[in-house]
């Protein structure tokens, strides 16, 4: 295990030369924000409180179907993934949980893993089951295959195996202290005629019901919609409407996740968040960014205003504060150092939360009720155009994390150190 | 009123020289289809039985926001619109009902109108209310305006007027023998912040409930989703999920319509049909075609295979026959003669229905259950690649309509005759 | 003519209570920006220098094909449009030119109009010809029609008339002191088969060559691409590639315009700007914003980061300063007061220019050449996340315009005053 | 090497029971087509003449970034790939060439490979270079990497290696008798700021020029545009305009390829074909089908009418016959047996060509010139709605191939035979 720890003390030392500049920036930003009536202290407190789970499958360099270019020092074990999350959390102060993917993160001693995570200050978020690949451990060395589907497959044995796998993942999650199961059903069709929309849906609903029956009382279970990929004509959880119907069919502990990249072109994602919240079935949000499809690129890199609007809807759900939902970064960057990529993502999330907290929600509602769209736009822009960076940095500092995560990380030499320990040329499990 | 009637006798005379050719084509087509196991007689019967409503607002030349180029002899009154639908139905034998739009089709003697329609062999399909324009009769000469919304408006008086208008339209419909009300809610927003998604939705739901309460027991009421236009950022009935939630909120007689052009890019429309049918809330289908948005171009002109797949889903609902739903052509062609445009649309619908009836549904289901996508594709293509034109022509002939509607229409001199009666240079009400 | 003038003195008086707050904000913003190495003075100077043309057709309330809801006091004459632009320019200091549309803005005494504009501090930007509507003055009272096309029509007489109209517009422009002609060719097709792509293109090229031949030596002529609307299957200037080929065919004074809303879903607009600039044929940019299509909504209201990226490309063309191109706001808002809408648009443009000027272009280029995408992202975000509002306000103040245009406008009572003069209930020419 | 040969005799025997049915179908189809004025003999001749290259990388089961499910008996060597293409060509009579991908198809004795292909009746089509993956043979065991680009990379050594690789592929192609090189440049960016559009383009142009300089005099070289994937924000050959500029920069032997899936949503692909043809730079077409992006699913499975329209444009280029261009199937099906998938693709291509040949091009042009869109639509539909299957089958029969390729293949037991020879569980090279 790596001995490089990015704890508060280390980070403070790495950034000693930045402290003074930060103080001056903080003062100026506070002054500006106060002119707009923003309560800077409350904003800092809210940002400090927020945490978003890190995905165990994004600590290695991601790939596309065209290829994969792994970097140096990718984690070889679940423990090494936890080390990397701990480093990330050291930088951001806002990645206090990690989300595992099984069988990629299968481990023979879950209690020990839980203890190891605790020693790093980490807990386990939602567990993810994987029924989109054939793995010796999940498809019985070829006894069955997920080639033609999993929880919605026509073949009874395949559905049975897929349900069993999910029950197994729940079991592992209990040992880790997790309280949620995320199920992404990859089933669909590549061409018209390949499947019956109705029968496929009914089979998915039946499988989800069976898994729901096995949920511990304090657990939630998440469905997640996506219009295409890996299936190229249709998917069984194609849109939020289908996701909602499946959650309703599964049972009262089922909720729906929203992922930025799982929508058709031009979708109004913030409205999807509002709709699901309205039904009481919004379960959480998967953060990344997208220009074309499920691009899984860095949060905030493509459409930061769209993310701001999503945060406004989340604050609407929480009546001005972030509601308790499952928040996860779900990226698959194939070029950047994975920790830098996740640090930039977390920073973008913190930044956007801070901007959204600047919105004068009462004035906005008043403009809306008065049919005054120009004024409503002024209210939104008054928030989005603010500079909240020093406050976000201050929130991180108060959490013992970095003013400037990427710079601190580069100064720390973390990657070189783990590359020395772990070597290069291998590929971490994940996408 | 026009004296040009396209009745069975007239049309037969116009096509006398085509009869022999038709017989030879019919024979050859039957021979080919029988080699594929198609029951040609049943196919002809099903096509004969099918009818799709004509929209009163598409008998004039449509326009865009950039301009409008009206043609000669556009109908000036509701009666003249009915004359044109009668001519259309004479050509196709499959447009036996007409759908009115109020206040465009407001009339001071509805019983007389009903009688006039009956004299032309026509009945009245779903009534359409219009709350997307300010009209002296519906907005009280400026007392209120639909500028900022209608059934979901923030202003109580606007919602009240919009509900009242719908109740009025129900009343007119009763006098006409209609049994359904189609409500398209144009409300939305042009920019983020302009409205609250949640409050706007709640107001729409409340308005629909009030209208539902006023429905006669044998009536249905339809909601219709559309992601944008005239609103350019969001709409209150943005997608089928929202449409379903609103129909559920309104009451048991509420159903959802699907229109080809009311979807985001790349939407799997046939799956949307399947989903709504599954919930028991599919109310009908609005036929047109689209490449980009709500283009409202001629049915079958852009993506005939997609329409074929929609018909397969409708046949799935009807277990092999067309289910009793509200079918309407909803086009707005700005170049063609409107009657030619509607005749081509109806022909395309009849043609596609015939193709869909060629599908060996049992073999398709077997291939699906056997995870044999290549075979499933073969089954679909065996139907879609057939030549069913002579059977469609035969169905029309047996219904007293034209073998070849466009040619018969051009030969009839109908347009020149009504242009003589009606004159030119005016614009029929509609879009 | 309206007597309400929004001159520097009037505006200063309207905002007297804001001066102190502005000074404090300016100081804080300067301090923050200097910590990021931004040269605040240069930024203010660049913003002061920038001007974007106002479109004469956006001073009335825009409409959609579904309807139009005019507001109070819409301009009835070209002079009243100029009054409104003068008011706008008084507020922003950055709309010093106006772009006319003929025949909407046809006038029988162009020299007098030029003089009147000069008296308001305004000049004339590119002239726009209109061949997408039949107007008595352009289509000879029905002698020809643009229904089936204009500069690319199959009918020789139609093309002839369309060319003649453009020559007429050049003539008018000369009288006004304009030096450019913007040609938007609406020709296309609604269905496959309606036109030959090749023949239609060749006819468009030939017409443009003829117009180019008539250009004064110091004039430019602009083509503008758009994939659809009003044509719904294809257009003759469908994309930047087609626009470039047509400009090359027309002659050396032909350039290509880019409009935000004239692209297919997911288009990388900033790359289109770069490509056209690379060929030496980038002529200008039409500002608005879009979520779905040619939505023509307020600049910066949907995707402010995308606009920021476009400005980066423009600064690339100008090597760090804005290049001399044709900049125009091209909106069609149907809800807001048109002057408020244009003021918000201009403010958004000034704001985005200021943000783009904050980019450390040398560091960005260095990160690009070093294959360091994470660092490149840091450089971009360091600019985009800044608060430049006080500097933009300062630039406006130094230009004699408003710190806060919308508030100053509302305080001024301009709309009520012109509504008193002009009355209500009429619709200004435009879209 | 496999001993299973699908030669004319074998196939005739497999389909002996189908011959009679075919004759009856052929007779009926001829009768029907003659009623529409189609010259059936000429149609059969044109279909017989047409051939489309098979891609060596689609003979194994394709994958997505989420996983791969290989089938039984996938080819292990280039020779086995040729065996599979020979089987395919036996079934269709229309896959007489194969396109190789290097280094996937690197071989140490190219002359022997050429001889082996000749013994199977096959020749070599365009060669494909691969600079989107790091391979020991192309990236010098890690000396360089294509992670951040290839022919447009910022790093000189990377561009050098990428150019060298292409020169090597030309050399191999000469030995095989190929006369074309296909270059797909994967370079792009995942986020705004990662690259300079302009510098990246210039580097790509320079690299292509260098490769062009090395082309034998009778060779062509192809560029191929694609808006995204594997890069998720921008690509250097993003659209046909960029492809054209690069081909022009490279030299006179450079041409542009069009692939169905390499376009933004709603692109008018047939117009892109027309535009490139007009410039004289259309090089060929890559066949597959798509609903969302570069889905690479079976030709004709999603939008058969769109493909029909593309064939109309190709026939326009060839003045009624298929022009001599590079035609290639480029699919990556992950579910079907690869040979069945390619046989269905080829059948769909033959079928669509036959339909396109049914179009009365003179009548279509007349309707276009007469501004008669309704008539133009009638002309198109008269062709698209025909049943040409018996004529396509006859063309195959006359070429010694199968009436019904999928059925004949299944009867032949080919897959089981090669699975016996080759075993299972390995994955063929390719995507």
C-alpha cells in the first residue's frame, strides 16, 4: 500500500505560499458577493457539508471501443483504489465515500476492506452490480451469457443469474456498510424487431421486484435510464418515464438516478430532475459532462450553465439546501490523470453548488409569478456571473483540503510515488 | 357550396382507363404475397376498415414564421372545409371523420353543421381547443392574453379563461356528435428561470382535472406532449412521461396522444407508443413526418420504415388488427395543394398499414424469444419489402374510392372548380 | 417621433444612487482579477471599443408560426425603429449601428433617413434582402412568387426578380452609407425528390455571382448557412461547407456568416468559426442563443460557455483583440420587451467578451502544445469563473451608457412614453 | 484452413427446393415492375455488376466499450478472414474484394496472401492504416503513443511515426494489388481548450501532404470525417467541409469518404454525398446504419429510405449507373453471426440499388423543374414501394450465389465447421 498520504498537514505545507493570496481573494470576493446580498458564511458552510461519491472504476484511465491508453501507477487492487480516493478526498474534502462495482471490486474479505476504508476516512456509497459483461464469477464460466440481455433477457436462466448477482452485491454491500444498490440494466436491442418492447419491459420489472424483495429495510435501490449504448436501437430503461414505471413496479424503496450523459440530444435535463423529484422517486445524480452522448467527460467541462440549472433544481428539492440523495461522479476520462480529472470534477461541483446558492430564490419566484421573464433572467445571471472561487477554496481549507487541488496534487508527487510502488503498463478494472 | 363532388361514380369514370392495369397488378401482387404466406383478402379487409381523421386546419396552405404562400381556392368557411374533406374522402375512402379546431372553426349553428357533414358522409372526430393564440372570442378582446401561458399560466384569470374555453369546446363537440377533446398545452418557457417547472406542472394538472370533471361520461380527453415550439426552452408537457403524469392527474378518461414530430432528435417513437399503450393511456396517433422537429410534412415522406414500426406497435396493441384509437393526420404543408398533400398522406398510411399486416407476428415473436436477431430482421424485411400497392388500391376501389388518388384528383379539376367558386388570395384559418 | 432620449446625462441621473456601489464593486473586482494576472484597464478599453449592430426587425415583439403577442408601443416606421435603437445604444453604448431589412424597411427618402440616424448617433450596418416572402414591392403583385424558391428557383423569372431585388438593396445601402449586403437564401425542399441538390446549388451560385458583380468595390457580401426552416428536408446553404463553396463561387468579396442557431444538434459552433476563419472567408457572427433549432432567444440565456468559446475563437482571429467583422444581434423574442431583450443580449455579449479577454492565451497555447489537457482546462476556467461585471459596467459608464441597462431602462419610463406616442395593438414589421 | 467452400454448386444444392418458388416470384415481380415501366433486365444486370468490399475487421464479433461477447469459430488469421469473405461472397456474389486494416492484418508474406486471396476469387480493396491504438509494431513498444493524437499530434515524433506507418501500409498495399489508402484520423479533443483547432488542422494537412507525396501514381487516398468518438468534444476531420479542405490540401489524388454513422443528428447524408460529388472529391461510401451515432449496425436495419436516397445520389453521379467509387461495408455488429450480418448488409445494399434503379429519373427531373413537389414524391414512391426481391435473387443466382443468403448459410453448416477447425473463446482482431 502506498505511503503517500495527502492529509491536511501535508496539503497545507504544499500550499503555504498560497495562503496570503487566498486571504486577499477571499476578502475581495466577500465584498463583491455582499453587494449582491449573498450570505457568504452560509455559502461556505453548505459547500463544506457537501460530499460526492468517487467511483472505484474511474481511478484507472478510461477507454473507448477504439482503444485504451493506460497511465502510470494505475491501482491494481481495491485497496489501491481506496488509497487513490483518499488522496482525492484529501485534496477536495468532498469525496468522503466511494462507490464499488462488482465483480470488478470483488474482494474476499469485505470486513477488512471496510476497516481499511475507515482508516482512510472513507465510507461506502451505493453498490453497483455489473450484468453487462460476462465474467467467470457472474456468468458461471460460460454457463450463461449476458450477450442477449440480463435482467430482461428472454432466457429464464440468464435472468435468474442476473437477479442472483444483484442479491450477492447486496450481501457484499451489507458487509461494507453501504445502504443502496445501483442497477443499470444494459438490455435493449440493436435493430427493430430484435425484441418485444413490452415483454422485455415486463421481464425487467419482474426481476427488479425480486431484487427489491431482498433489500434490507434501510436500503434504497436505484434504476438508471439511458437511451442507447451498448444497445443501438432501444434500451429497456430508455428514458425517465420508463425508469419511473420500473421503480414503481419494483417497490417503495426504488428510486431513479439521473446521469448527465444519458439523454437524447437537446434534452432539458434540469426538467427531468424536477419531474422525478415531483413524483418522490428522484434517487440521485451522476455527475459528468457531455456534448454528444454518454461521453463521460469531466464535470463542468462542456456545459457549466446546464449544471448550474440542475443544482437549482436540487436546491428546489431541498428548499435551499442540498437534499440527501445519492451523488456520484461517473466519468471515464481517457486522457487526464484520473485523480486530476476527479479533482477537477469535484471542484466544478463545489463551484456550481456555490453559484447556485447565490441565487435569490425568493426574487426568482416573484419574477416567475409576475410573468417577468427579463427580470427572472437578471436574477439568474446575478448568481451565475459571480466569482465564488475564493469561497469554495475557503470551504476546502476549512475542511483540511486544498485551496487549489490540481496544483497541490502536482506538487505532492503522488502519481510518481504510486507509479514507483505499483508500476505501469497494467490497466485498472473499469470502463 | 361547391358542386364538385368526388363520389364513387365520378371517380370510377375518371379512372376507367386504369381498371385493366389494376387487375393485372392485383393478380401479380397477390401471387407474390401468397409466396410469402400473406392472407391478401384479410389485408384488403383491414385496409378497407381503417379510417383516419382529416384536420380542418390543413385544408389551407400551411405557413412558417417566415411566411405563407396561399394557393387558389382555399376554403373560406367551415362548410367549405367539409367540402374539401368530402373530396378527400372520395379519393381515399379513408377520411370519414374531420377534426375541428376552435375558435378557428367556431360556427353559430352546430346542428346544421352536423347535418351538412352527414350529407357529405362525414362525422366529427376529436375537438381541438386553441389556447395558443389571442382571439377576440377566447381572450375577451384583450381582457386576458395567452402570451405567458394558458392552462398552466401563473395568472389565475388566464387559467380560468383557458378552462372555460375548453368547456365551451366540449359543448360544441356534443352538438356535433364528437366524443373527445384534444388539448395541446403550449405553455412553457423561453429561458431558464422564466418559470418553475413544478408550479407550472401543478397548475396544468389542476386545470386538466377541472376540464375532466366536465367531460360527458362517454368522452375521452387527450393530452399531447411536445418538447419545444412555440416555447424554446421548456414545455409543460415536454415528453411522454409528463403527458402520462398529467393524464393520471386529470382522471380516468384522460389519454395521451403521440405525434411523430413531437420528440427530441433520435427518439424511438415506436417505443414511446409501446410504453403508453402498456400503461393503458395511449389515446391515439397524429400522423405526419419529420426530419428535424415538428416539421409537419407529409406522412411517409421522410422515414417510411419508422412509420412501419409504429404500425407494428399499434397492431401489437390490437393483437393483429388496428385498435380503436384516435387517428388524425396533422400536417402543415406549405407547398403542395392541401388535398393532394392529404391524399398522399392517407395513401401512405394505408400503404404502411398494409405492409405491417404482412408481418408474420408469430415468427417474429419466436425469433425474439430465441435470441435470434438475424432471423427477426429477416421476418421484418420480408414484410417491409413487399409490394402491397395493388391491394391498397383494391381496398380503395371496394370502398368506392380511387385506385390512384392524386391522378384522379388532378383529372377531376376539383381545385380549378373551387377556385372559381371561392376565389384566391385569402388564407384559410389554420397553421 | 419620440422625444424620450436616453442620453448620457439622463442615464447618469437615473443611476445616481448606484454610483457608489459601483465604485466598491469595481475595486473588489479589480483586486480579484489582478490576482489572476488580468490587465483590467486593457479589458475595459476593449469592451468600450466593441459594438454590435441592432437588427431593425427585432424592435417589435417576435412571433412563431403559432401566433404573435405584440406589446405596447411597437415602432410603426423605420424612424421609430431608429429611435428604439438609439435608446438601446444609450443604455449599452455598444449598439452604434443598425441593420435594415428590405422591403420591411423600405423608405422613400434614404438620404433623410441617413441624416436622421446620424442625428441619433447611429450608422447603418449590413443591408438584408428578403426573398422569403411575397411582398407587393418585390414580387410584382403576384407576377412571380418565392413559394418554390428565390435565388435558386427553377423558374428563371423568379431568380431574375430575386437578383434584381438584391441589386436594389445594394442601391439603398449605398444611400445609407452601408458597405455590406447580407443574403440569406431560404431555398430548399420539404421532401426528398422535390429538388435536385446539384442543380439548385448551381443556380444559387450563379445568382450570387451576378449580385457579386454589382457590388461596389468597398462592399462585402455575406452568405449564411442554415440546415432547415422554412424548408424542412434540405436547404441550399445547409452548412458551412456549402456556404464556403458558394462564397468561393460568388467572388472575392463574398464572406460567410455564422449564426448560433443555424446548426444541427450538437454542432461544435466554435470550430465552425475557426474553420471559416482559416479559409479567410469568415464574415461575421449573428448573436442569439438556442436550445433546439433557430430559436432566436436572448444571447447568453441558454449556453453562455459556448458563447465564451466562440469569443475565444474570434480573439484568436484578431490575435487577442476583436477582429473587424460584421457582428449582429439576431433575436426574435416573443415575450420580453424588445428593448430589454436587446439590452440583455448586448450586456451578455459585453460580459462574454470581457471573460474571453481574461484568458491567458499564452499559457493556454503552452498547455496545448505540452499535451496537458488538465492544465488547459484550468486556464480556461480561471477566466470563465471570474466576475467581470463591474468592469463591463465601467466600460459602459465611460461610454456614457448605463451601469445596469435593464434597471435604467425601467426607471426611464421609455416604453410607456412611446406607447403614448405610438399606441398599441399594431405589429412592427419583422419576424 | 477451412475446407468448407460455399461455391456455386454447393449453394445451388442447398437451395434446390427454392428454385421453383423463385421462378414464380420472378415472373410476378417482372409483371408488376413492367406495369411501372421498369426495365427488369437492365436492373438485374446492374445488380450483378455491383460489388462492395468486405471489411476484414468485421468477421469477428464486434464490441462496445462495455464489453464484447465473441462467438464460436472467429477467424484467428488473415487467411481465415479471407476464407470467411469467400464464404460471404459465395452467398452474395457481391463481395469480391476485401479491405485490410494494418497492423491488425499485418502478415509476413504479402505475395502469398495475395495468391491465397486470388485462389478464393478475391482481390484487395483500399488499405486501412490504424493510428488510433498503440501497438508494439506501430508505436515502437511505447517509444511514442497515440494517446494525444497521431497525424495531427503536437509532438513531432508522434506525427512522424504516424506518417511512417501510413507509408508502410502503402507498401503492403502495393504487394497486395490494392490501389487506395483509407486514412481515418482519430485526433481531436475531449474538452474545450485541449487543442487549437487551427494548429491541429494545419498539422493534419501537412501530414496528409507527406503521405500523398508517397502515393503511387495510380493510387487514391481517402480522408473520412466524423464529428466525435473516440474524441468527445471535437475532431480534426469533423465534417465534410473539413474533409474537403484536407483533401484539397493533401493533393489531387485525395478523395473524401462518407460513412452513414459519421454525422450529427438529423444530417441530410444524401446531400453531403451530392456536395462532395459536385466538387469532384467524392471517393466512396462506407455502408452501415445508425440511429444515434457511429452505431455501425446492419445496413438497412434502421433507415432504409435514407439509404435509398443515397443510392439515388450515387446514380446521379454515375448518370443512372453506379459510379466507380470505393464501396465498403463498415459494420461492427456485436450480436449476430458476423457472416450473417454481412450477408444481410450486402443483400440490403443490392436491394436498395435495385429500388433506386426503378426510379424514373427523367420524370423526377421534370417534376423538379416544374415545381411540382407532389408529383416528384409520387415518382420516388413508385420506385421505393416496389418489390424487387426476386430480381435481386435472380442477379445473385446468375452470379452463382444464393437466392436467399441467410437461409443458405444456415443450411450450409459453415459456422459449425469452422468452429470445429478454429475453436472458440478467442477474439478476432477488429473493433
